C-alpha cells in the first residue's frame, strides 16, 4: 500500500545540488516500478515489466505512507503538469494508469459500434469508464455494489447492472470485456458474454489462479490479455488527460490518522474511488 505517490522536492544530494530540474519545491509523481532503464524491456519503453528490477514503491520498497521519502532511482520521477494537483497526480500513477494501459492494448478494436463490458467499478473501473467514453463505444458497467451505479453512469456508462446475468444481454454479445475484479465468477461471465474473436482484458487480481476454458476459447479464437500497471510514457499521457479534464478521478482526501479505519473499510468493500492521505498535514 502507499504505492500511489506525489510530492515536492524537499532536499537533494550533493550531485544534484546545481541541477535546476530537481530544485526544491519541484513537483513530481513517482512511477511505481523502479525500472533499471537499460534492459531490453526498458529500452523498448516497456519499463513497467523491467527485466532486471522487481522493486516497487509500496510493495517491496517504502511507499508514501510517510512525510518524507528517499528517492534513489531518478527514473521514477515524472514532473506533474500545471493544473494537476498532487492528489490527482498520485492517483494517476495506478488508478488511472492501469486502466489506461489496459485499454491501449485493445484500442484499435474500440469504435462507436463496439460493445464493452466493464466488470468491477472501484477506483480503476470507474476511471476505465471515463477513458472508454472518449472512444465512443457503448459501455455496460457491472458491480455487485449497487451504490456505485450513480458514479458509473455519471462517468459515462450507458447501463449499469449488479448482476450481468440478470440483464437482457445475450451470451457472446460483447466485443471487449475488462475484468477489474479477477475472480472465477467474473471470469466465467467473460467466458459467457465475449463474442467470437473477442478480447478479454484481465486487470483485477482477486484470485491467484483461474480456471480457463482453453478449448472453448481456442475454437472461438478468444484472446485473453493480462495487464500489469503501465509504462512511464503512458503515465505522462495520463497526467495530460487529467490536466485537460478528460479524466476526473473520484478522490477523497482523508486525515492520515484515520488510515487504519480506511484500510478496514477497503478490506470490507465499503469504499468507492480513491482515498488520498497527506502525511505532512497530520
């Protein structure tokens, strides 16, 4: 946790003392994966799947649940554009970037005639709806939590269902399905509703293993595409989208002292959108 980070430079080491790019007060968001910058993946711009580095803020490196953070890998520092707040920039590093990356993988298959299902309307799913809206496709949203219906519709979904199996949609009727949950029941829904030669994009990691109907997918030529984070160049683009108002993440700012309660609420499925904490203001 604490992997979505944005802040300003407080101090620099001697080697950067005269570099105006890292001057005190400069605003940066952090790319979560601390990529090496030299491996084959990094040279190709695919730095979120770096061949050499498996270090990531908030996972196996210190994250943002603290007032100060020592940044050793300068590649992870991405400047925040004017008009983008620290809160928006932090959320853009995952909650916006991850669905953006997932959607770009199937971008060429999206058009005004495309029918798309978004399963899971948490922070990532809601941002996915906003991104998809810009491509003009027909968006159907599904989440067991009916409380997110208003937000899903507000952000661009044309329909919302707490159970897609109780809707009027026929099997094999969606061109692309995004799964932001990643458990067997949602994957089974994808199997049921994806068109012949359709594309299922897996984003959620609710289960460590899934049973895949490989024979059924083979004879229908269904593609299953897995997704992890996003590239630094895409993160820059995400912040530009936020600056232009094309994506407006659902953000709630909370007192850092209330972190344990919010973590409990997150575990129990009581939260919508993203909660942003400001350690320096507690």
